[in-house]
C-alpha cells in the first residue's frame, strides 16, 4: 500500500513478513495480534469520544436515549474479551479487571495454543484530563494439553516465557508497540485507512537517559536506599550528566513509551504502605519488561530480574525499576538491599 508515494507497511503485512522467516511458523501469532489490534481500534474510538462527556453524557451515567454509558475501562475489558473469545487463536484470557481467568470452552478455543493477559485501560484516572492512557497485553504459549480448556498454570508462567507483548497508547496519536524475541516495532494508527502502519522500526532503548520518572510525592514512604538513588538523580554534577530531569504522567504506558523513545528510568518502588509497590506483575510489569529488554534495556524488582519472578497469584504486585540499561544498573547499586526497606 502506498500513501503520498511512501510505501506503508501495515501491522498485518509486517507480521506476515516476520512469520516467513520461520519455515515452521503457522501464522497463529500474527492472527492473534491482528485480533488484539482490532479490539484496540474499537477501544480507541471510544477513548476519542471521552472529551464529549457534556454532549453524550459521562461514562457510567445514562445518556439521552436512556442507555447506560459503559465506563471506558469496563468497555475496554469487554471488547478485548469478546474479540479474543471469537478469535480462533486464543484459549483464554486473564485481565486486570477480573478476579479470575476466563477459559474459552468452544471447540476452536480449546485447541488454541495461546493465552493472553491484559490491562484493558491502564492509567484510566487520566481520562478526565485528556492525558494518554493505554492497553497492555502479554501472550504466552499454553502449557496445558490442547483439546481441553486452559488452566491457571497457563497464565502463571514467568515473564521469560512470553511469546509477545505490547501496548497501545491512546495519545496525541494512537500507537501500537509490540515485541517478540526478534525485537520491538512501533506502528501508528493511520485514521483515514484504519490501519496501524510501521512508523518506529527496530526500537531501541538508549543505554543512558536524562529523565527519571516516579511519583515523587511518595518519597517520605520510601526506603532510605531508594531515597539515596533519588538524591543521586538530583545531584548537581554536570560531568556525569546530572541532575536528571523529572517527568511523571501517572500513566504507565505513557511514562514507559517516553522512556523507550528518549531513554531514562521509570520506577514504582516498594514503600511503607505498599510493600510490593503498586503495579501488577502479570498485566503491567512483565509485558513492559519484555518490551524494554527486547529493546536493550533492563527491568528489575530491585532484587530480581522482573522476567524471572515466578508468579504465585494472578494479581500479584512487584516493585519495578525499568528503562535505560546504565540508569537501571545505577539504581540497583542503591536499592538492591531491599531487606532494609521500611
Ligand atoms: P491502573 O491500572 O488502576 O490505571 O493503575 C496503574 C497506574 C499506572 O498507569 C501508573 O504508573 C500508576 O498507576 C500511577 O500510580 P500513582 O497515582 O500512585 O502514581
Ligand atoms: Mg493498570
């Protein structure tokens, strides 16, 4: 397809080309990504209407036709579940919005190889202020036998076993970034044709960065070792590229997208109140760690590589330090003694 004489590579075309590199590949993962992107285009459409609350009524309220307006995070969750239920490539899902996983039990789904975990609308508290929000997803190959509904152990696999992970950012433009072991690529939604087109090929996370990102209002609750790292970031030391700038949107997808593109470190550390931090291992930290590592960066809990954490519950939380390799390594020099936390 060409547009203004420039060759456009759509997400579909790109994944099909990638699949051709593997003679035994079946194209099932490409089909799954297409289904995920379809759900996210529908979510994008609803998210774009969020500013029209005075005209169409606030989400969660009843609109002028007497219909209930579904809250955007619930809408996004249902949209992803419905699309993936109808996909012949997905055996089941687990979502940040639901207590338990859902095993699809129709004849196609029980024979599907993959399960998908997702945070349907991350950073949803930012909807009211028109700041970027996103969807995060993670794909695993199931370990239970085909022909039967998938089981909990298909979902509770360490992040190293992800086959693909990605996010969609609903921002000034809508972008889908996804990673496989082959690398990380970014696609921007071209609204006039409704297709995600390759815009950021082979994304790499810079080794160094000039930005640190966390909710600095939590500083009083942090361990002394984490506070010492923040002091380091704020030092007046030009020769070593310090002080760093501070940026925090409060929407993990947006903060991580900036970190991936510009370099830097994003953190949600453990603190006195939240001893495991705030962010969820399966829906937020693992997929982001997979993407950032595939782009050359690092992701750690402070004491362990995120991707090697053995999950014990679907909704478990972990502290996270993620981003540019050298900055994360520097943070770990300070914070690895988490035992002295609080
Ligand atoms: P959510 O999944 O309920 O939206 O919460 C996760 C969000 C992340 O996007 C963001 O990094 C973090 O919560 C912000 O938390 P805080 O407001 O404590 O800084
Ligand atoms: Mg979230």
